[in-house]
């Protein structure tokens, strides 16, 4: 897709193993550092859960307003295609289903100080790990929705929810890891768009 090999390698083709290799150590270190800081157990757990919930909110905002922004002009159209349009045009491309490491690490760096400010130094590691756990779940779940058939009812529901976003209602169903924020902000399916599509996959 890209003429420059380094763009193709670091900004385009990514496997789920890359996500785990980068973020699992970060999550482990942050959880351990926060535990070592000596905070109480309940606020520690709440901080992790709050981080996960915050990620789902950020995921919704990114998907709706960044990945699906309305381009104006050729340059913005090209940018929109590179950010997310290619995924909608080639939804079964296994190498372009998870976020490139350079992008996820940039987002992680931008979130560092806001999370520190919100959680405080003692529980920062727990909250930051929660955000990262939410991100990893989002990326791996997104990959799974496009390549595997879930065995659980929840997995089948989330997979159907996301694939209908692709093939039927691209201006609805922006939540991937959870539909929560679609219901909060009015982008959940209506009665007219709620009927599930039985099989949208190639597997």
C-alpha cells in the first residue's frame, strides 16, 4: 500500500502479538508500581476499573470523531482513508486490524499526565494500567470480531454489533469493546436499524 517500507512496517501492518508484546509489560510495571506505592486495596481496584471505563469512552470519541470525521478536500480525504477508510474498504485484511504501535504509544504518552493528575501519584499506575488494559481488550477484540466466531453470547452480540457498523450503519454503533457510549450519546441502533445480520464474515 505504501511505497516507503518503514511506513508499511511501523504504521500499517500490525499483528495482535505486537500489541501484547508492547503493552503487557507496561501494564505489569504500572500495576506493580502502584501496588508498591502502598495505597489501599479498594481504591487500587477502583482506579483500574476507572481506567478501563475511561478507555471505552476515549475509544468511542476516537472512533466517532477522528476515525469517521467528514473530510473536506482531497488532502483530508486521503488522511481519512489512511486513518480508517482503508479498514472499511478492506475489513478482512488481518494486518490492518489493530492500531499501529507508533499511534498507540503516542496516545499513551498524551494520556500520561492527564491520568496522573486525575488519579494522583499513588494510584496513577493502577489507573494507567486500567486504560492500557481497556485498549488491549479493544484491539484484540476488534481483531477477533473480524477473524473468529465467538462462542459466548456476549462475544456473538459484540461481533454482530461491530460488523453491522461496517456493512449496514457506518454512522451508528461506534463502540467496539462496549455499546455503552452509543446509548449515552444517541448513536445506538434504532428500531429500524436494530435487526441483526446473520453472517457477514468470510469464515
